[in-house]
């Protein structure tokens, strides 16, 4: 075990040096300073690595096996996530789309789904939204709400950032919010949303109409529901074996991973779960014979 520990510490030092180099490059430190600092650390760490290489046959290989497995899991996750993101279609939030949302919001013939309906979106721009979000709202049965929120959570490189941007796409009907959260801040999105809504109300940028349904409601902004969408691998796919293995492995990892409601700090009572199929490669070449 001593051999595995020594080799793992040495490789950790090397990885840290590469990360420091990238950080200095992002910070636009002069190139000569980056070269000098990196060379100094590498000279020391490479000497340790050469000295520890003889420990491979003494148990150091265990660390390489474990590291290889973890690297494989990370590569599978990266491949699956990037493949999924490529299939997410987006559309412009045009005046026509916004008008449809306003009409749906004021249509009293349709049962009110919630006062505030919040969709977690990957779009950080108020001009675009995923097609699946609009499908979720408009497809029968339509989800009517007094106010529609499109909320994007952005984790920043600064550790303690806690800021937000709010854009009124249609006053008192549709809002787009970008929440900037530092990587050291616990993402209590449920709480942050209530704070944002209250602040917009205090500034006069948001107001709620007191309907008969809300006459006895003690909350100023009514009830709210977060809509969290998860994709799944459709049976309509026709993938080669290696790609099918990688995509299925990605979805299996998601099953044992942290759920979105926990990850974003959402109270389970305020979450609506939706699932939608993803087709990576259509199975068009099918010969079906009628007899």
C-alpha cells in the first residue's frame, strides 16, 4: 500500500501543476512567468516520479487501475452529456410565442396548473428556449400558469458569487432569470427563487392579480412549481454497439447519481418531474412485411 500511496501522491502533484498552469494562462499571467513556475514544479515532481516508478510492481499498479476506472467513468459521463446536449433543439422566443404564453396565462377556461410555473433551462439567453419546454407547456393538456419563469443556474468560477439577472419578456406573464452561484455556495434554488420574486414585487417589476382562487392565500406570490425534465434513451434508436454501450452506461450512471431536486436544492413538494425520449440515431431501415 505504501507503494501505491507514494505513486498516487506524485501523480496528484503533477496534475496540480498542470491545473496551476491553466489557471495562470486564464488569468493572463505573462508567458515567461508561467514557463518559469511550471518548469520549477515539474523539475521537482518529475524527480519524484522517476524515483517512484520502481514501485509499480510492488503495488503501485493498484493506483493505476483505480485511476483508470475513475477516468473511464468520467469519460463516459462527458461523452453522454455532450451527445445529449447536441440533440437539445432550441427556438427563438419570438413575439408570437410570447403572445401564446400570455393568452394561455389569461385563459380562464383552462384549469390553472400553478400560480408560478418555473422551468429549469440550459439557455442563459432570454431570447431562446428549448423546444421541449414549449412542448411541455402547450401540448395537451396545456399547463396554464399566472406567470411562466425560465430559470438558468450558472455556476461561476468565483467561490462566493450570489447574483441574478431578471428579464421581463412579458410583464407579469413571462420572465427569464439567470442565477449566478459560486461553486462554494450551496444552491438553494427554491429559496433563491422566492427571494427574487419578492424583490421584483418590491421594485414594482412584478405584480399578481388576486383571483377568486387566491382570495384566501396568505402568500403574496401564490404557489409555485419547478418543472424538472429528464431524458431517457428511446427504443427508436439504432446505434452501433460501442455507442449504444456508452450511452446506456451514461444513463445508468445518472440513475445512481445525485437527483436534480437535491442538486439544485428544490423542495420535493414543489417539483414536477417530466421525462422525454432522445433519439441519437433513427432506426429507419426497417423492413416490415404485411402478410
